[in-house]
C-alpha cells in the first residue's frame, strides 16, 4: 500500500511538472504590449472648459476643434484665424481666433502638441487642427471626460440662459433652444462678459 501511494504521488508530481513546463515555454501573446511600450489609447473625446475639444485618434494623433456650444454661439459666419503647420502650442495657449462681424474671441488649445495639419474647408467643421501630442496623458487629466460631457454641457446652456435672460428673445427658438449664431445678438458689454465667462478669454473685442 505504501508503495502504491508513493507511486501515485510520483505520477502527480511528474504531471504537474509537465504542465508547468508547458506554461513556461508558451510564447508571449503578440497582442500584449512589450515592457516599456505605451498602451494604445481608446478613441475618445475630451473637452476644455473654454469649449474646445480633443478627439484622441491614437497616441500620436489628436483632432482638435470647437465643441457644439461654440459652433452654435458663433454660427457659420465666423471667420477663423488658424495657427501655422509645424508650430508647437501648449495646453491653454491660444489655438485660434474667431471673428464674428467686428467682434473677435480667442479659444485655447486643449492639449500640448505640434500642429501637423489645419482644416481650411469651411464645409467640414468636425475638426480644425490635427495635432501630434507631446504630453497626452498629463493633458487629458486636466480635461472633461466624454462620460461627463453631457451633464456639463447642459449646465453650460442653463448658465447662459440664466446670465443673459434679458437678451433671450432674439436668441431663442420655440421650445427654448438657442439659435445658431446667437452671440451676435448680445450687446457689447454682454459680449465681453460672455467671452470671459464661457471662453475664459481675455482677448475679446
């Protein structure tokens, strides 16, 4: 009986050793990132409080543009002064300036990067700049995530209606929706307040 028990234990040990050796020899998963290799980011959109967005395409490419609130505020008549290809802009620096009639407002870069392409096609408002990011992970931590964007935008619209209730008649459609280009209906002092409060812009005239 003792001999049988010893024999069984020996067989079990050999079996365990066999499977352990198989696991050790198993090649690494080719899809897993190597040590020191950055993990690819999932495409997602992040928002700057001054109404610019950064749509992450990958670790080396981000599309940057105006969010829906800014597009609606300025309307189709806004003329945009874009930066040059090749220049490096830091998070928070002026990304572009928009002119609405004789008024002008600047908006900030949502992240730091090198401008690799600018969008001159006015029929395509889905992006304004293509950027190669330089501090992507650090910059994204300072932005509003896609999961919070809906509630944040609702709060922005409610704040505008509350702040400029005396001027709402020409900028509201039936049902309480803002019309496109609503900012051009603001008086001069309201325009300056609007730029500073909603676009954090000291450059508004």
